[in-house]
DNA sequence: TGGCTCATGTAAGCCGTTACATGATTTT
DNA sequence: AAAATCATGTAACGGCTTACATGAGCCA
């Protein structure tokens, strides 16, 4: 039985993809993940190093010791099997995983009856969060040009999505501010 | 030492929140999560039942056996301490967790050089996915009216967000279709 | 009477983060 | 000389999903 796309672990996918993009060491993979896919797919050292070894055992990657002076360093590359597994995964029509954990939304869900001022602070914090993501995304590529699929496409998606979220926050903040002003007026009347 | 908001586990938060909304059994909590928060915060039986027991040990919830005929059934309710923990969490200014795992985006990130037709299929599948989410969200509340924070606010967010994603997919599909037509013309010329 | 819903739980396993440990090289 | 960066790894723990196991009540 051939190793198929379904056998790739989540972190295995990132690793194979990054190796094809020319990354070589576990360290390098982690660095690039942290400024690219981590906005929709993170990976930690605790996953990357063990997974590289497992991928090697399964023949999807090969390794070579390439120290920098006295500093240990292992370069990895895709094998033909690994490349096939990557392509199979990319072409696979299995329902792609999509998970979200958004604590701010969970707070808002349970916010009926809370002080408007407090809720407002939750929304403002959420907006600031999305703004900081947008800022970091803009740093990555200040001048998007490449119309092809690949890193630019997902960057553009991220920018658009977080921009939308910022606008939603602003609208919601205005709504809550009006509520606040209204209840202040009512209080004054009493 | 008082139990503070920081001690609440992720699932613990959902449970306390749902109990305040009037849910009573683990089963009921799971049912409601599956048609509400699960779009931004899921929970499974394997987490809910053990967590209810832990919350009880810590005094944040209380339980009472309330069988339906011969069918075992345990009703839970918030204690004063639990209510305080919930409020503390809602008001806490700790950076709220925000995690995304979007396999479709990961595929697109690694899609440089893939057949345009294949990439197009990935984007179409993504659009269908968002469309099905929007369809399910619309079923929940066909006529949103409530302007207050709470379930309606997050529903509105979900609808807007997934709608935005659908539009992005459509734009991207058109872009890729043009690319496909262009390369078909070029091939014809050769 | 058969299937669905209500209801509770456990066990195995996967996946992941954090913190720790180590040490060389490069930059300031 | 110190701090940052390059580089690799492990251990402990947390959290979650899936599958399994069980059984009562309700409806067609």
C-alpha cells in the first residue's frame, strides 16, 4: 500500500509544502510558518522536529547532516514519494478541515444583559486584534502584485477577511455607543 | 484562593454560559452548542461530561438527579461562585484566544504551479463550504431583529463573514477562469 | 417492533503548546 | 562581552475527537 494523502498528518502537510518552497531545516520551516501560514495554520517545534523524523521513516523526506561550523544542522528535502503525497493531498477532494476558536465571539454570544460599556470593550479589543493582524500582514508584502495562486492569494484573503472584521467591529461599536448614549439620557431624565 | 476566570477551561466557559442561558443537562448543552457556538467554538460529549464533574468538584455548578421515568438524567445549574467566574471571564481583559485552521487556505498557499483547473476546484469547494454554512446559519434565525449583544450579534457576524468569504471565492474563481481561458487560447495558437 | 431521540459516560489516540535544556555562531 | 539568532530536541501536560458501550422512552 502506497502512502496516500490521507495519511499526512496536519503538520506533515505544512512541512512537505514548505520543503517544496525551498525550506530546508526544521528551524527554517518554523520561521517561515510564523510569518505566513500561521494565520490559518500554525506549527510548533514540538510538532515539527518529531514529524520530520516520522516523515523520514516513511520515506517522504530525506535528510542530510549539513552543520554550519560546529553547529548541528539537518537539511531535509522531498523525496519523489513525498512530492507525490503532497500533490495527492493538494488534489484530494476530501472535505478540507476548517476549525475556528474565537473566544471574543464566545464572549459576545453570552453577553446578553452585560453592561454595554463592558461589551463595548470586548468589541474594541477584538477590533484592535484584527487591526494588529492586518498590520502584520501588510508588513509581509507591502506591494502585492502576483496574480497567481500561492502565498499572495492567501495573503490577499487574510487582508480582506480581517478588514471585513474590523469594519464589522466599527459598526458594532457605533451601535453600542448609541445604546450607551440612549441609556445615559434615560438615566438623566429619571 | 478564589476560582478566577483564568482557571476556566475552554469547555468550562461554554458550559457555564449555556447553563446561564437555561440549559440543564450535558446532552442539552451539546445540542445547543451544535446549532450555535459551534461555528466559532465547538464542544463534544467527551469534553462536556467530564468537565461538568470537574466544575461541580470546584463548586462552580451544582447537580441534581432528575430522571425522566427510568431514564437517568442530571440537571446542572450555576452556583453563585460559578456565576461570578462566568462574569469574571466575560469581563477579563486577557487576550482572547483566536485560532484558525483552514486547510483550503493551506492548499492555496502551496498551489503555485498547480493546474489551474485543480486550483479552481479547490476554490469552488471552499465556496460551497461557506455557502452551506450560510445556509445553516439562515435556518437558525430567518428573521434577525434583536439589536442587543448576544446570540443574534454573533449570528450576524457569522453571516457577514461567510458571505464575504463566498464573494472572495467568486472573485477568485473568475480570475482563475480567465487564466484558464487565456492558456487555452495560447495552446490553440501553438 | 423498529428506529429515532434522550441521556450518560469512558477509552484510546491524536494533536498541539509550553517549558525546558543545550550549545554554537553572529551581531552589536 | 553580551545579546540575538541559529539550531535541535524532549517531557509534561492539556484538550479534543472518535468510537464504543449502554439503555430508556417515544413515535410510526
